[in-house]
C-alpha cells in the first residue's frame, strides 16, 4: 500500500494497478460515499484499490459491519482498518486502548490502525481468530 500526496500516489496508481493507493481526500471520499451507499452493497469507485478507515465508534452503525463490509472491500481490492473514535476532528487517531480490543468483533478480517497495541493483541490472542462464514 502506498500513502502520500495525490499527484505522486496517483502516478503509482496508474503505473502499478496491483498496488493499493491512498491519499487523504480519497480516504475521506471513500468513507463518506460508503456510508451513503454501502447499505445497498455498492462499493464506490473511491474505495477501489484503496483503504476504508472506520472509526471504532462508527463501525457498529455501518450496515453489514464488519464481515460483509470487509468482504466487499476485499473484492474491490481494498482493505478495511479500524481507527480510533471519531469525535468530529479533521484528522484520524489510532486505535490505542488495549482494553477496547473486545469491541472488535470475532473473526474481523480487517486491520487495526494503531501505534502501540502489539503486546496487548498478542496477549489476547486477537490475531488469527478465524473468519466467520457470515
């Protein structure tokens, strides 16, 4: 996955179709358009070969969260990451409270956007939990 400014990352996206590419306005467009259309199973173009970041406190309000959302995004060549709670800020925060790992549904096939969770994840054996069939 390549993250950066739209011009440079756009060149990578055009030159290497197999690479997932992300820039901030694309992430915002994907999140907003998916919120509006995801209930119908539609994956917006802004979400293809990209990244859907879902604030931890917003995920439960998304239709099909988390398993259907993850499967649909994977089919579009994208990944889903849970980030910290959304509180109206213009920037994202990492998911950083080990006590909240239990809020992530079992079998979640996405990732955590974090900066300090490895020991807690390992201790709780969060990684490698099987994927559910539904």
